[in-house]
């Protein structure tokens, strides 16, 4: 009986250890959001952003007077795993939020000048550059509108 019990417990112990190891190896989808907010990370325009945790904004890049940020929604809004791409230009802020998963492109904003996409830390950036995107930041790619679809 004792031998049978130890045979049953051993696989359970190994599977529990495997879960702990796998859980410990997974990091944030976007490590930048885990860092402390700096002065550069704070949006100039802080209106019309209901539902966005303004303490979570992180500066990504600037191009032609347009600033790009990542942020997260407020806690408790039922949007766990969701990350937002914010585009600040002139007097307004463009915003797109979607779940962000390793290996999958995140929120995308398109306008008459460019397509901008937020990227998780684990992503094949070569595939994007082959499609005409330029990496402005490890977590941000931009393709001019005249570069094709």
C-alpha cells in the first residue's frame, strides 16, 4: 500500500514542480510597463482618456512631432492582459486597446500617414520589417501609408 501511494504522489509532485517552473519562467508580455514611470512617460494631454491608468503610460518614440506611448486600462475594468497604444499629436490623443500576447501584434492605429503597431517583447520583428515596417522602439513599429498595404 505504501509503495502504491508513493507511486501516485510522485507524478503529482513532479507536475506541481513543472507548473511552478513554467510559471516562474514567464515574464511580462511587455516589460517596459513594469518599469517606473519617468517624467518623459507622462502625456502632455491628459483629457479624454477615461479608463486609462495615467500612471501606466510609457513613452515609446517620437516621429515628426507625433509621440507614441503604451499604457494599460484602469484595474477592475475587466480588461486583464489588455495594453493600449496612444498616439499624441497636437491637441489630441489617438487610442487603441487590445489584449497583448507573446508572438502576436497588439493594438494598431492607422491614419492617412502611417500604420503603427504595438509589439510584445516576444515577437518576430523580422517579419514586420520585411513588410515595410520600421522599428521605432523594440515595442513599436511604423509603416508609412505610402509603403503599401
